[in-house]
């Protein structure tokens, strides 16, 4: 593994509201009701490095250190899907596994863009072990990055999603998997993760509050700007937590500050899989999200969606700097996409772009179809469709797949502080 560094003098972590400066590993502002923190980079000019992969954007990533890797964002101008939809300037970010397009996300998801910058940033500040909750994709990406970097990692997933925890290489022994038994509730995995982190003093990676994760995902927008030379008019993505949407917004703000990429933010178009659409419902109805209200009904809805990686009951919607602020700043729109619409969109994308998008990415494609049919997109508008994963069939042909085997099963009823305190033999070892 070849590593390289760059000077980062003057980079600061600041509250999005009051501007107060924080130490590198802080997650929220103590003075502003938990507002998100955002990196303020000393280098305001957008200047990619002459390298391959995600770390060509190291100047706008929080770590000083990067590694040579093929993993990085890919953006190209569409012909097939663009022709079908009647769009002259449709660009697609294809961030799964598609060697023909130069996309080498080895876990089949853009979560690779989060994992590598995060673990490098943590290592830089003396952290060598973290714990995280996942619905599948994030855990897979972090497991691969942890193996690359020699990092110790505890992953917690709902048991129904444990089959998504695999790697195209042999897993490292320092990567350990815990499942919440008989559960498909991502929020329960998040709860167990928080309890274990506090009980045993294991750092958690921070989720949406982790600036390295957001800035890593934001490289997709940076790649669009590098390829096109401007910001798009519209940005489409499927969302669960909405962290990727926040990342796209923040990257756009930096590009506007540069002065060479226009002065108007891309309009965010965020899609969710019906019937579980908490962000869409909250934005459409002007209400808050209540993750603990009608939990049985929420879980029943989650069980009915195809893109279960989007099933986050408690996304960072109302927090300052979160999803609602991103939608307000960009005059954004949200979409509710049925399983049938997502399946049709998947087939359409396969036919027109010769790539099989993930279930979540198919939701984004379906939202674009909805928007075009509703007249929300002009024929000459610049559109960025972010296909955040896919190509798994091809990946399985090119690599031998290794499943991560659970080392611990925790029944849902035992996701309590008292029960977790008895698991020291696993988490404290």
C-alpha cells in the first residue's frame, strides 16, 4: 500500500451555526443544540491532484494522508438513458463495480468513499479501533477499508441484513460482526452500537456527524465538477440517512466559493422507497421525524421495501446542517418510489446503460423518471444522477466472495444497558 501526504495547515472544524472551532474528532456543537460540524479547508481553490482514485481530492478531505487506490468516483455523460428521457445533459455518477467505466468500488457501493477517508482520519489522530452500526453496505465498505489499513472494527447489523456483510477478499480477524437477532431494524443496531460504545469505551465512527464520511461522499460532486467544469442544475440520489445529500450540498458550497463553477446550488432530488419514506413524509408535510412513534407500523413498512439499506428510522433531518437544511438551501424535492417503479427503473437502466444498479440506486433512477414525466426537469438542464451502487453480479464473477460470520447474536429484547454490560467478554476483549 503506497501512501502519500499533503500539508493541511489552516484546516479547521467549525459549527455550521456559530462558527466555533472544535478539535479534530468532535462530532457536534455543544453550544448549538448538537448542530453539525463542517470542515473549513484553508485551500479554497479546487485543485485535484494528479493521482487516481478518491485521494486525488485529498486537499478537500480531512486527513493529511492518502493512499494509492483505484477506488474513486466516476462520472460520465449518458447517451442511452438520456436519449430515452429526452435529456441532453444527463451525467451519471456510477459508483459501484463497473470496470468498463473505470468504477472499482470493490464492495459494490459508494460507501467505499466514506470508509477509507474515515479510517485514515481516525488513525491520524491516534484511534485504532471503532464500532459502527450498518444496514449492510456501510459495514461491508468499512470492513474492506479496515482490512487494508490494519484497523480493528466491530460491526453491528440487524440479522436480516447480515447476508450483505461479505468481502471480495478474506476478512481480517480484527473485523468482528455482531448481529441483532431476529431483527431487520437498523435503528436497533444503532442503539446497540451506542450502548456498547459507551459501556466499553469503544470509539464510534460518528455516522452523519463524521466529517470524513461526508467529505468522502462529497467527492462524487467534485468529480462531476472536474469532468463538466460546472455544477449541475439537479442532483438525484436515493437516501436513507440522507448523509450523501448533505455531502453533495457541502461539496457544492465549496465549489461555489471557488468562484469558477457557478453561483447556484444544485437542486437536490432525494428519493426513498415506499412505503417507508420518513424523509419524504417529513419534508412534504413540514413535520418532524419521530423514530419511536408507531414502531410496529414503521417496521412493517420496512419489511415491505426492496431497498432495505434505505431504512433508517432516525435520519439527521432536523439537526442544524442536516437534511432539512440541505433541502431548504437548494429548494429541494423528495420522492416516494414504489418497489414496482424501482424494478422498472432497474430494467430501464440495464437496457440503456448496460449496468445493473443496486436496489437503492434503482430508486434514484425511478425518481428521475418521475421528475421528467412531471416536467420538473428541462430538456437542456444539467442533471447529475448518482447511482450509488451496483454491479454485484459482475463483482461476484471477478472475485471469490467471503461472508463475514457473526461472532455474537444479541436478542432484540437484550438491547438494553443492563444486558450490554454483560457482554464484556466480546466487546472488551
